[in-house]
């Protein structure tokens, strides 16, 4: 696994901007902060942003524990490359990995299930107007 460095920023930005429909909230300052904190993986033109919880944390109606990982985003420049990178990320991080995804994002949910993640709960954003699902690996 390769943590992105400052010189990777333009490539990371391009990959996110290819998928603005699903990531309209991801701003360039966030990308730069995640790179600086070494919480952004860039591998085979796949970007993964994540954090490790410093204390227990609720993800929708699911309780994650201190030391668990929250995967914020996974996005690929080209179709067909993300599964391999995600599987290597699971090995690299070597802990339980949670994520939340919009309920209407059927493509992403299918991808997570295909990659041995389990649907474990519900989440919502925008004061309950936008539903989400919570998945876990491990």
C-alpha cells in the first residue's frame, strides 16, 4: 500500500472529480489534509481515505470501537481496479473496517458485498432526508 504524498495531489483530485456525482462533498482542502495525515492511499489509480477511531464512535445505528477503521471514500480512475486494492487495504489495515454509503448507491453496495463486507446497520444524512447503509469488514 502506498500513502499518497503532496506530489500526488493532482492525480487524487482528478480521480475524485471523475466521480463528482457520488463525492460532491469532497473538497480539495480535505484531500490535502488526508494526504498530510497519511490517511489517503493511492494505489493503482484507486484512492482510499480513512481514519482510525481514537474512541468508540457511532456510525448511524452501529457502534464502532476505539481502534476500528472508518473507510471514508474509495474511488477508482478506471473500472475493475478497486477490488484488488480494497482487499490489500483490508490486509494492510488489519482491523475491523466500517463504512457508510448512500442507500441509493446500488453499484457501491454490490461492490462492498462482493468484497466480503456485511450490511450491519442504517445511517442518514441531511437531517434524515438522505438514507444510508453501514457495512463492516472483519
